[in-house]
């Protein structure tokens, strides 16, 4: 039993440790979520693009729109990639009272809903 826990722990560490892009993505989305609580009431419907950030590897672009945060994969996404990203973000924000929902919007990107 101890061996299984050890192997599972190592496997989990490798998965988390091998994804620096998602770590940067989480850091950037966390920043946008926090700013909605401390600095901005809203990013504005049209003004959000001036705040857009792209991860250093160019894989994700994060754009705030109003009280929503849009996350787009900047490459041709394979089947299931957006679903996986949605689940990763849902897991990351689970229990965070500042985030109401994480979902795939009709445009095919991920939305982090921080509306009151």
C-alpha cells in the first residue's frame, strides 16, 4: 500500500512539475481574478483586450471581458484539449468564492466567471 502511495505521489508530482505553461496560466488567471476583487469593478466590455496576456511560451492567451476571464489555446487544439483545460481550471478554482464557474463558451474558449 505504501508503495502505491509513493508511486502515485511521484506520478502526480511529475504531471504537475512538467506543466510550467499551466502554472504560468494559473498565475495569470489568478492575477485577473484578484484584480476584480481589489482594483477593478469590471474590465469593460471593449476595454479588456488592452489587459490581455499571453503565456511566455505563446500557448495561452488570457483576456478579461467585463467580469469574465477568457482563456484561449493559441494553437490548433486537438479533440478534448479545451475540455481538459476546463477541468484543470475548475479544479484550480474549486472552493474559490471569487469564481462562480468555469465553462466552455459558444466561441469554443474557456470562460472563468467572476460575476457577482
